[in-house]
């Protein structure tokens, strides 16, 4: 019996639902509506029940953490990106709870399913509404496009309502988000007896932290006296701050710099005693919390910092550091920063200065000239075969022959023609305005799902690819 041939570049590909014993990866994502771990438990239970129904075996779980579940780009969702990279190896199918748990972004939804389809990995939702084959069937493809577009619209509407709510809250003098250094979250009163389920506590300002608020006041005084950020961090040794990126850590040079730039501890007006709230739109409002820095103090802080600012020399402004924040420390994996010293440039790990943990002491450094030399040696070892130009030209021709650009352009023309036909039918009175809007919206949703058409010819693509290859072969001598 002949081996089945797979055409990975075909637009229409049906994988077929796998049979019992298939190894499956379950994907669970925090709910933006609740942000509660209970939503993860519910999703995993429903996914497990769905897999049990078909006799599938879950071999791995991918749980999107709360801090990255709000993002939609694949690169901002490391767990999601790892799932797509692992697909086809340890597991042959992926199951998520619902379509809106997979993605609330139209391009991400189609791009991720396309990657799974190329690896011949099955995808389905535990509610039974969607799978990787159904989204390609006529009729269902439009319904899936509308469902995905509705998910994206919900995310946009939720973001807009959140921004408006934060603007109103800030204009009323209350903080948004996490309480800054020196303050504690407010204590909200309990719901009264017999309160309805929709009862919400009244807005309450933040409290001063009895441990860190004196340190916050001290930061303002030391900055006004001309102390540097690193010296202030050493003076306040023992105090810690909590950030979403690094968690709890000791005060360091960069955290002191971030704190002194805050508007929150600054007295809004002379003698008012209240801090300052910066609204999402950038307007400054008198807050309801206690100020840490009197008006005269923070005005003096600004003047002192202006006097400490050193304008970089003209040649330093023009100097480009090729590998700054690209190469990383081998121990902590944090990016190295360019640091000039004694007319030479070094790439240094700043973990020690920033008081971040690093098993290599946080102070590894390397001279920039050494990095350039080693990188040049790597490029010099790149050897392309003598026939690389012919192979590249043939590859471009093959890609153009198999590309679905013509089919995409044809479908785009069909949708535009259908839009014109619907408008003519509406003008003749055979279609109501409500039905017209509904039909046009479906067509627009499908238009958004069509991939962009590559307008470059085969010769142009080949010329660009060969030019890139020529650059690669000559780069070592630059």
C-alpha cells in the first residue's frame, strides 16, 4: 500500500479527527472577565471530560498565566507560543475550552491554526462547536470568522470600558492599579446585611504604609539635597519594593529613579496635603490620599535633577552599540547593557547594581571589540554551496507556483461584487436596512480573514533573496 502524500502548502486541508489513544495537550487561559484561578479549574475539567469522551490521553497542560493572558500577540504569550512550537512532537492534538479562550484576535486565531494544520495537529474546543476541519468547511468558515471577530470586538469594547472607568476613577481623585511604594491598598467595608449581589463598596483612597511611607518621605528629602539614586538606595538598605516584572526586591538605583518620577506622592498644590493623580489621558488631578513630598520639596527635586543632568558628548550620541540588550548573561539570561569606561565600551550585566539575583554575581562584562571580533568569526564560518543561487531561484519559482494568491484575489473580488449586489438590492427596496447591515458585516469579517496578497513577481522575489544571500556572504568583511 502506497504512503499517503501530504501537500503542506495547499489552502484546503482536511486532517480528520484522530482516534482513541491520541496524545493531547490541554490549553487553559485565564478569563479576562474574572481573573480567578477557578476559571482554570473549570476549563481543565471540561477539557478532560471532552477528551475522555473520545478516548484521548492528555499528556501535558499549558496554562496561560494571568500576566500574559491579557495580551493577544503570540510573542507576548510565551506559553501559547511554546505550545505551537511543541505541537507535533509530544502530542498530536490540542484541546481548549472555547474559541475565545484560544484567541481574541483574528490574525492570531488564523495564524495559530495554520501552524497546527501544517504540522497536522488536530485542534478542537471542549464545547464541541469548533475543530480544525470545521473552520474550513463552506458556511462554517464564515460562522467561525464572525465568532472570532465577535471575540475581538468584545476585547476592544472591554478595553474601552476599562479605560473610561479608570479615567472617571482618576478624575474623582482615586488611584488606579497597584498602590505605589509607601502606600497600602485601601480597606473596603463589608457588605451590609441584606445587600444585593450587585453591591459594591464605595471608593476609598490608599493608606500610608507605616514601614515604607517614612522611607518615601526620605527619598524626596535626599533627592532635594542632591543625593544620587544609587546613594539613596544604599541609605535605605532594608526597604523593599514590589513590581509586576521583578516581584519583591530591595531598593536599587533604577527603582529609586522610578519612584522619584512618580506624580502620586507629590503634593498637588501648596498646603493642600493631598497627592497628585495622573489620569490615563495625562491630566493632573488632586488626589484624596496623603502626599509624601510637600510642594516646595518636589519643586526643589526637579531643579536639583536638572543640575545633575549631563548632556552626552556629540560623538557618544552618534555611537551605535550593535549588541546592547541583545546578548545576555549566561547565568540569569538578562540583557547586557553598553557601558563606556576609560574610552572603551563594555557590555555589562547590571543585575548586581539593580539588586537582582544572579548566580554569576551579576557583574559579568565583556569588551565590545571582543564581541565584534567573535561575531565576525561566526559570520566567516558561514559557507554557502556554490549552487545556492540556482537553488534559491528554483525555490522562489516553486513557492510562487504553489501560492494561493490567485485564489485569495479571486475570493476578494467575489466578496466585493457581492457587496455591490447587496447595495443594489437594498436600493430597489428588496432588502431591509437591518438585513443589509448584517450581510455586509459578514462579508467584511471574511475580508479581514483573507491573507494579504504578495504583489511581487517571481523575478523580484528571487532578486531580493539573492541580494540577501550576497550580503550574508560578505558581512564578515564589513
